[in-house]
C-alpha cells in the first residue's frame, strides 16, 4: 500500500466498491509519508496493509477490507487472481508487474497495470482478448533505474492512482487494442498510445501459455515512443 495503492484504494472506495483485498509485505517508513496518505507518523514501523486497512474501514464503514501482509509470488498469484474480479498493479518491482500480467493472461481476470517514475506515469488495462504487458515491452535494457533509485514525485503517484481507478471501472472500448495512458508531469502532457495484441507474444498469442516464475528480471519503468504496437522498451 504505497504511492499508487493508497490513492487507488481511496478512489475505488469512494466509487462504491464493496470489497478490497490489499497485499503488501512492507512496513511504513518516514520516507513514505509524503506520497502515501493512509500512513501517518504514528504508523512508522507498522505493516502498511494494517495501517491502510484501519484508515479505509474508519472512513468507509460499509467497505470490506482484507489485508494480506505478504509478497506476491508465483506460488500464490494465480489463486489470488482467481478469487477476485479484478487486480490492480500498484507494485514498485518491475518483475512483479510481468508476473501479474502473466497471471492475468492465465486466469482471464483483468489487470490494471500502472507505474510511476520521477515525473512520468503509465497505466493500461489488460483484459482477455487484448494486449498484455509482454505485447508492450518485448525487450528491456539493463540500465533503467528502479523507482526507488530515481525517485517519484508524490503528486504524480496520486494522479496515476486516480487514472488506474478510472481504468478499473470500465472495459477497453476496442477488442485487441488497449490505450496506454502516458502522463508527463513535467510538461503536463497527456497522451494515449494504442497498444495492439501481438501475434507472436510469448504470453498471450494463440497457443502460448506464460510460465509463472519469480526468476525473470525485466525493467520497464519508462514510457515508450508513441508507436503502435509498441515493440520495445526505451
């Protein structure tokens, strides 16, 4: 329940969602407070899911909240998807994002991909019949900094959480195409890149079946050029 998880959970609760399962193994740190509004000074050192669940229940008494203090791994990710209507990617680890995308392809449960780095944010709805994250980023460089290394503007995390919540509440308009929302908080530019389902995608092409693994490491934090389909990460 970090920079994306806090605002997206608030937006969904306000929209009337009846149940939220929140998953995070981390604890609250002082450096989190400027962009993670569920956590306060008194919560430092506490599990993030416990802190966030308390605030959500207090603000929305009718909301059912299940906090899970654990990492998302290949051992249980498929079961996690199968027991929910939709999953939102609010993670900071790039490999976890690909693991979630693969689980979405396997189960058919929609996933709202999201990422934020410095002043830039990305978001896309992944659903059955449309492109997955491996259609978007076929390969990736080794020198892309992590979000922890590069930093994140707190207000951008809040903005992208709101975008993810909006994507969660409606399906994509065109089958086989998903708009990747690219937001630049430095220039205040917004654009949508049409991402098409790749016929040779290793995960979602006909006959393909992704293998859920915790060993692969792929970096894809930064937004691609405005081409369609997007074949490579920057």
